[in-house]
């Protein structure tokens, strides 16, 4: 994840095409604010507007101020003008980090998280107010989403799983807490699996890449580490003490990365409003990948092959003839092309001008 060293190398991004790149290839202009990866050239393309993610430390008041200013900017770019028709935005993505940051460092039930959510609430209220003032309420769709939940991982709540015993066989540990991706020392994979398995560590599942459950959709990726460790609820995989072997940080008092089928705290928010969404509709449980097909349909762009389900998502959209995503190119959908804005709460938000995405 940017701003990690080397994360802007297209090598890490070119295996999959983000929706803003697909939009740009289909002559839909996109604007991304503090969205990881927007500065990366992916398959030879960039978003029209990119303000790279730069809030590495504790969120500050300027974050909320910047959001309000950018809302003013993109609303102007949503407006229809024959003279500037080619400059009109179709997709806006915005990322708001304060909820995530405070969840990690102060805990998901802390007053700091409550305050961050109140700030998001204020941002969304003012955003919708300004959309109405600009007479765009029948043109702009808003989605509020998040990439993950957050659970309490304070020391007195979880039991810690220590990997120090296995450090000689580990070249690199990527992430910790709910799961850990392990790159073994050359030739040490089988030995490492045998050692960890023999200890029968309570609360820990061990998978070689090729043995990962299909539901994770990871074992076919060239980017997946050879060994994946997954903690059960109430357990926390500690990071190794050697800074050369671990990818990042501290022991968080709030964390994610657990299996959402088993840990309800991993389940998160999805809210949407706008001309393409039915009013007062409650869907069944969605997978985060399902949202991609919804966005492609509203943007009137082809959906590339993906693991999302159209059946789980289609009931939220207003009824239209042939209202479905077209996968892997082909004829474009017959939906009207609107703007789309998405807001991600724990970490991200999306706006679409029956077409824009926005992330908190």
C-alpha cells in the first residue's frame, strides 16, 4: 500500500485494471483524492485528477477542510456544460483515513472513532446539500463503503501468537494481527510448515498458497506469499522483532484481517443513494467485490472478469431494460451514464455521476 517503499512500481498494479483506468479508457474522466495508487501509471493510463495519499500520521483538522474544498471542486466538474462537455467528470473516489487510524491506535469503540464518524457525517451532509444546491441530485449517485471492519485487539482481549521461534526460517513477514503472509528463507517452506504445524498453535490456521480456501481468491495470484497464517477471533499474530523481516508497525489496539465469515466485526458498511438506486431498499449480505459490477453498470462501462456476484447486487438498482454489467468487453450496457461518487467510511468513499467514486 502506498506510501510504502516501492509500492508505486507498476509491477504491483498491472495484473489487475482498477475501475478508474477502465473508465478513462472508455472516455469517462475520473478524479481520485488521497486514494492509494492513483499516481501509478497502470497499463499506460492515469486518472484525470490524482491527489496522492499523504496523510501518514495522525489525521489533522486540515483533512476535513481539504475534503470540503475538494467537494466544491468536483461538484463544479459534475455540472453539464456544452462548452466544457469533454471536461465533465464521471467518477470521483475519495479516501478518509481518520476512522481507520483512530480504530487502530485508539480502538474501534473509542471516543476518537466516534468523533471521526461524526466528522464523516458532517462531510456527507454538506456534500448532499451542495449537490442539491447545484441541482445535481438527479445526476449524481453516492456510495458510502469501506474496505474492512475493525475489532478490539487490546492485550487484555486477545491472546498473542509469537513467531520468534520460527524466525531463522523466515525471510520476510508481511502484516500481522488477523493474518500474516510469510516468505520463507530459500528452501525452507516445507520445514517451516512442519515446525509450525507440529506445535499445534491454538487459534492459528496454516496454509500453503496452493492450499488456501477458494473463498479467498488468492491462490491463483502471483503476488500471494508461499505461506499464509490466519488467526481465529480472539487471537493476534505478533510481528517479528527483526525490522528487516516485518513490513510495518505497532501492536494495534484495533485491527482487521480476520475472516469476515467468522468475525462479524470485519463486516462493514454499504450505503447508496442517487437516481440509479432504489429508495428504501435493503439488500442481502454483499461481498466487497460485488460493488464493482454495480459501479460499472452505472458508469456504462464494461466490467472486466471479477469475483463479484451480480445476483447479490442487482436488486439495489432501479429497473431498466438490460440493466446488467457486461463482462470482459462486449456491447456496452444500456444504462444511462450518470456520475458516481463513493465515500468509504472506515477508510474510503465513492461518487458517480450516474458515474463518480469517493472514499472515506
